[in-house]
C-alpha cells in the first residue's frame, strides 16, 4: 500500500513542474511505485496506461530489460567523468552513430531539451561572430512554437502562458506565420497553406536576413501548440530560404525525433538536413537526462582556432554522462535490431483504425495523425476541460494530459493490441 503521508510530503517538499501547486490540493499527483512496459503502477497496484510516454520521453516501455542491462553493465565501468579534458567510449560511440544517422558529424551534449536549444542558439550566434558577421544576432521562430523555458529558449518560444511573465528578461525574436494545417482557409490544402506560411517567412528574411542568425522550428509537429501538424513542403521551402538568405536552420527534434513522426527524424520526410539538429526526450528512451546538438563541418571549423575565445566554451558538469550515453546506445540498438520504424508503421495503421469512432465523434475537430502521434480538438471544450478529461481517463486506468482543448495520444512503441483498444475506448468514453 502507498505510504500514507507520501502525497502530503510531496506537496510540502516538491515544487512540481508546469503546475500551479494550489491546484494539487484538489487533485493530488499520482504516486507511482514502479513501471512495466507501457504501464505505470501505483502503490496500491493500480495500473495506468502511459498514453503520453511520460511527457513524450519513453519509447520502449518502463523498466525495459535491454536498457536496464546496458546501464547495469556501464555502472561497473564508469558512472561519470568530466568531458572537458577526458573522453570515454559511450560518448564517442554515440556521437559516431548519431553522425552516421543524421549526416551531421559533430555532437555537443547537454542535459535536456531547453539546454539543447540554448546550445544551438549560442553556436549560431558565435558562428556568425567568428565569421566576421557580428551583426547577425536575431532569431526567427514560428507562431505557437515551443523550444523550452530557460531564458534563451523562452525567447524563441511563443506560448503566452510560459512566456509573458518573463518578457522583460527575454531577447526579442520574430515569430513567423505557423504552417499549422488547422489554420488553412476553407478549401485550402495543407500544402498550399504551408507555402503561404513560407512566403511570410520569405518576406521577413528579405528585409532582415542581414541581422538574422537562425530560424528555429519544430519539424512537422508543433507539440505545445496542441500537436499542430503541417506539410513537409514547408521544411523544404524553409531550407531553400535559409540557404538563399544565409540564415542557419535549427531543427528542434527534441519531441519529434526518434520515430515519433514515422521516420527516425522528422526532417527525413522533407529530405533536408538542418545546420543544427537538437535532440533529447526519446534519446535515452526516457531513462536519463541527455540532449545533443549535432552540426555541420562548416560550423565546427568556424570555432577551430588557436584562440580560446573563438572556441565554444559552453559546458555543464554532466556533459556527455556515460550512463546516459549507454542508455542512448541501447535505444539505438533496439531501433536497429527490432526494425522499429517499420513495425511502428503497421502498429500506427491498426491504432488509427481503432480510433475511427473517436475521429467521427460529433465533438471532435481536426482529427490528425502522423507516425506515432494522434491528436484532435474538442469543439465545445470549456475552461477546466483538460483537467476533467485527465481525471476521467485516470478513473479508467489511462494517463492522458490534454493541452487545452487538444487531446493527444503518444504511447510508448511497445503498446500492443489490447492496450490500443483500451486507449481508444477510454478516449471515446471520456468524450
């Protein structure tokens, strides 16, 4: 049974993220004792299907035996050593493998998605400074985009709830028109709308490229915008515009990388390569904090110099932690050995069928799906809808957290047929 005062102790001692703590008096946090595959299990033994992969990080289930084994083996070797002045096998092997998978040969590590964003923004700015273009200090992002909540990352984020309070602390950036297909005019295709959004970006760059360092975006799916999905042609056009106007392209694949959109990386669906690729979340399968920014030889060479001040002197104590890197290597092994991307396509087709009644529900608008992400908007959602839907699903043994009026499903890739049925039935019942 659950320790009788655990929740009280949590409320007294733990400041929970992305939470108005007073609300936890009415709906306490779920106290989890252990995990098993796609399931979260509380202290009373009740099971909850983890339908959002624990904030989109868990790919291959909780307590995955193969990732567990890799970490146990690494614990007997080296748990951590500073990466400034030292190196170790897991970080070298991970960097090599990510380089082969992405075509970007230089990996710089952080701890989480926001720090990856910070690294990419600083690298882009410093590249232009080292290249004799110190005036290129501006950044462009998308309307409703999300890139993290540290000050630099928040400067290119466009979610008012997170950003407005801290506006006096932030650098000003420009938000270009979002290619979110939900915003298309009646009769306008997703592709046509994406090109219209790209034209908006082009107009901005034509006037401001000389002072713009980089464009940052979430490829194909804007997560915090309610899983806003858009056509790959937008990425193709943005790549062309960034080349034309000499502006870096930063692809924030923190949430959408590692198979979430149906390919290993979302940029593959547009056949483009970014100047900076930001990775985190699924990188370690939800085991340990790790992020990575991969970049090009051209960027790397701009920092390669006898002068220390021209180097990229960003750091944190746990950069390239061996345990986190071993978890990431185990994740890549599973992708390769189990042909996960192909298996997911078949699984996604079956789950989309299971969600047929949800898609046809009279309250549902903009039912959408890409890869292993499903989402829809609820037409008559009222204030408090997300919390009520969350409570309804919990009562039926499913853990879901809608974003405003948008309900999304991002289950671990180990979800099976019976669990798909439970998730579809619960979503329908809560509607």
